[in-house]
């Protein structure tokens, strides 16, 4: 020490240009190779607006002493452990609910704790699974359309300002980002809608800046990894929000290498499982634990909490003892703090906690965790499962009944009498009738009462689970649209309410994603070949400030069938008396939008307001006139055909009338001829009778004359006298 030169101490103003030591002091190198140590620096750069935004969210854990870090770690570990223990019953319900889905294949045998007797049924009724899948399918179609989930509603009214083009580009490129660049958005949202929102009643999406990709990212946080106190009502007023992260060992090393986490020695991670993990592993047929220590991930607790760090508080909060929001990352096993970052916006003077998590509730619950189909249909599904097993077991026992055997028959080798078809099994009866030795138990199949109960539970469960039954079948096309809409709305009240909550949650999520792009605007068009030539930082920030992203889903229309029926109602209204008061083009646009049909090529362009028309318009007008002329020609021909048909019909009618008159005349003439013929026949008969009488009379006269002549001839001749000369003989 005697050879050392004199030590000079200079008191200078605070300087933040040096490097922080572990004890919190500041090392400032000098030009001559020396070092200036600044004890207890004041951290003026932490005072809100005096610090650059790029350095505002840096990791502060290296600037805090070890003793203070240890105190923070112990307090946080104790608080988060208490929050984790408060949700143990919720995790138990989740594990039990997974068993009610019937996804695990089981054998109907005893010895596994599932059945009391060998061969009893272990079937699970799919009531809960059916309702969950239907809700997921409808939610996915509404919240994740193929062309992207978002749209811009506040378009400019003056197209000449060029703002509509920017709005179109903003909407198109944001959808491209969420579907093609951030490829995890769709799968993570779909998984959340199925297992978080619909099944458990609460899905959680996390929106953050990816430290590796340097761009906004959204992931799903499963409820088993989302730790909050069960007494929490709202995330905005929650004291602590903790995300339990399972991080691979290689990823941990990369995070420490990039200074995102503090480079400290960590002990090998230990295994951490819960009831939900074990149930999921059993369904998938895998082990819930890692067999190789190298594959065991670290368990990190990333928590949004409040800390009183006076050195990093804004000036107006210094020495006030007011805790401010910070984002702390803690290793669960070693209780080592890896990162501490400010958790309020740089420009926020109120230092409100940044929003990172978006809850997607199904139905609001009495606590923080919502009410899902597991809570709504869980007991009904358990009852239906018991009823199904009873029906199957009753049928099985009735087909293969058990029996009682007298002790006298026990001297044979076995009491298990299995009689195969067309065979016999000898039994020792000791001389007694066989009916007195073996007695069949009175097993019966399930009765009508149980079947009616199953049907009633099914119908009530469908109504409670928001499964809309739309009437279809013969004659449904004659039902008025208003009646159909009323029926659908009545059947989907619960579906509409849950859909509206999901729409509000996705609206909040899109707002958080757009806000994160302010930290790194170039990440918006990076990877998009069509957008990189259009956007720059100034234009993009202007778009963020001007336009608002909204979900494409309609909060008032929970399903596609509602949308189609409303379109049908619009078309009928347009065709009715009130159609004169409606704009046909706007009606067409809304109908096409409801049908999700691309209007490109279907809608004719509007006519030019003034000036000389373009060649394309002239060609289009010529085609339209040609089509109109052809249409008129077709109409004329159709009129001629119709007139000709009418003339032919008139001629046929006239000919028919003439023929009718001729027929009447023929009938009258025939009747007259018949009367004349009858008269002639009567006259002929009378004349004949007269002729016959005359002939008879004449014959009588002739006979009489003959008689007279005969009599005259037979008289004797008188004697001749002188006076009477004798007649000469002839």
C-alpha cells in the first residue's frame, strides 16, 4: 500500500453514463484509465419524461442491490403462492370436467377404480362435449374469418384526401399480419375459444412484445398457468397478475445472453405438475413428468405487481412511498429475480398499469373466473353418464343374468356355469329338482321412466347450453321471414349474449396489438412484400392515430344464419311497397356482405358524373344497350307468343261454342225426327188397321154377294106363260 499513489476524491454532479454495479453504485470510466465511483446515484433518468423512451423499459434488476432484490423476491413468492393456493378447488373442477368429456378411452373392467364389477360400463355421455364443440365452431367462424379478424370502421368521407386508401391499406395489412406473419394468432385464439372460453368459462389472451422477434405477439394463457386471487373481480383492479411460464433451458440461456434476463446462476429445475396436467396427460396417453433432467423446463413467475422503488419513480412520486406498477420475472425454485421493468407507459403521468392480458368470458361468474359450459352442463352430463351406464348395465345383466346356487351344489368344481349355445353343463342337485338348486336373479332392462328422464334432461341441457335448433323440413319455405327471425332470436338468446362478450374482448385485444406497434412500427410491414413500399413510420403512426381497428364480427349477430335471414328480409323489404324509399345499391352491398360474397365483378360501376366518358365506360354502355335491346326483343317475342296463344285460345273457345250450338241443334232435330217417326208409325198403323177393316168388309160383302148369287141360282124357274116368253138357254 505504501507504493500506491495518493487517492483523490472529487465530488461531481451525478452522471448516468456509467455502468451499474451489483450494489447499485455507478462506475464511470475516465480518459486516463481510472474509474469514478458514484455512490447512491439518484437515477435522474428514471424520472418519467427525462428518460429516453428506448431506455425506459430496460431491465432494472441489475441496478438494484442484492439485499433489496432478495426482499422483493421473498415477498412476491409468498404472495403468489397464496394466490396459487386460493385456486386449488378451481383446478380440481377443471380436472373433473375433463373427465366428463369422455375423451379418454377406458376398458370396462374392474380394478382401475372406475367400476365396481368386472364388465360394468364406463361410457361417458357426450352432452358436454357436444355443446362445447358447437359453441367453438360458431365462435371460430365469427372471430376468425379466413380473410382476417379485423376491419376499419372510421373511413374518411372525402375520398379526395387519400385517407380511404390509407384505411384500406391499414385494414388489409393488419389482417395479413395476423394471418400470415403472426401465425400463432389463429391457432392460439382457436384453442382459447374451445378450452378456455367455452369449456371453462374464461379464456385469457396475452398481448406482448416478443423479445426475440421484436414485434407484437399474442398467445393463449391456460387457466392452470394464470394465477390471480380467486377473490379478484376485475383484472384492472387486481393487485397481482401472474403468468406461470414453463421455459426450456436453452431458451433461458438465450434470454440471459441477450440481457433480457439477469445473468445469474440457476439450480436445475424441478418438476411442477397439478391435477389438470395429470388429467390432460392421461387423455393424451403420455406421461405428465419428464424422464430426462435436461428436458425439465424452468418454472418462471412473471407478475404484474406494485413495488415501492423510489430510485425509479417519476419526480412527483419520489419520497411519497406510493407503490407503482412493475413487471417482475421470478424463478420459482430458486426465488431469483431475473427482470424488473416499469409497467406503465412512458407518456403516462398517472403511471397506470399497462394492459397485457385480455379476458374472454363466456358467462360472467360470481368470481373472477367466468361460468362456462362445464359449470352449466357439468351436473347434467354426470347425470346423463350415470343414466347411460345404468341402461347399458341393465341390458347386459338382463342378457347374461347372474343366479343363486344352493350350497348343496357347491361340491362341484365351480359355481361359474357358462352355457354356450347348443351345449349343456351338468350340475349336481343331490336328487333335488334343478329349479330348487339354481335360481335366476330378477334382472330387468331400463324402463320407460328412465328413458323419458334421459330425454327430458337432454332437451333442457340443449336449451341451457345455447344450442339453437333452427326449424327445417317440409313447408318451412312458407314461413314468413319475421317469424323465422323471431324464432331464431328466441332460441339463441344465450348465444347472442356470450357472442357480444367475446366481441368486446376481441375489440380490446386488437387495440392492444395496434398500440404495441408504436414501439417498433417497422415490424408492421416487415415480411409483407406488398406493404413495405407503401408504409413509412410517419404514415403508419398517422394511421394509428386516425383509424380504429374493430373485429369483423357483428355484436348483434351471433351466427351466420342470423346474417343470412336478415339479408333475405332486406330483399323482401326492397321488393315491397317500401322499396321506393330504399337505396337499391346499398341494399345490394349489405346483402352481399351478409352472404360473405365478394362484390368484385358483381356490382356495376356508377355512371360518370360529368365530362367525356372513358373508352371502358363507352364499351360498357354499348354492351349494356345491346343487352337491353336483346332484352326488349325477347320481351316483344314473348308478348307475340303470349298474344298468339291468347288468339288461339279465343278461337278454340269460339269453335267450342259453335260445336256446342250444332250439338244442341242436332239434339233438337233428332227429337223432332223422333216425334215425326212416332207419328208416322202411328198413322201407318192406323192406315193398316183401316185397310184391314176395309178388306174384311169387302170380303164380307163378296161373301154375301156370293151367297146371294148361289141362292138365286138354286131357285126353280117359273112356268112360262103366254105372256111371258121363255128365256132361251144360254
